[in-house]
C-alpha cells in the first residue's frame, strides 16, 4: 500500500483518530491511551501498529515502556493532497457558478423565468 493510502486507511478508523488527537497533547504509553476506550491494551496496540506502519506515530522504548508520539510531519502528505484537490474542486465549482450565472442572464434577457 502506498504511504498516502496507508495514511487515509489509518485515519478512517475513529479510534485511531482519537489516539492521534491524544498524542497531539504529548507522548503516551499504551495503558494511558487505552484509558478512555472500552478495549484491552492489546487492541490499542494493534491500532498503534497501524498508525506506526502508516508513518503517523513513532514508538520509543524506555525500559518496559514503549511511549508513542505523533510524528511532527505525519499528516503533511495527506494535507498537501487534500489542499491540491480542494483547489481543483474550488476551480470546478467556480466555473460551474459562472456557467449557471451566464445561463440565468441569458434566460432573463430572453424573458424566461
């Protein structure tokens, strides 16, 4: 899977988005990340593995702890892709708006309502 697809696949899950939101506040252990969820630490670890494979987080190792942290540039590629396509959609909608306005002016000129 290409990196952008892996990012969007990881972000598709609400639990993983919540984990990322928590990590935006700073690093956390699996146990800390599991606290707000009704799931085992093993299930949270699986989510973390998906996030790590997508390049969205890094996982350290301190003794028996493996704190996870959000990568600073984690969403750059996804953001760039979204911004590029947002601009293209905006141009398309602007062109459609101009076309509709021209049709309405033509209707008004011809006396149709």
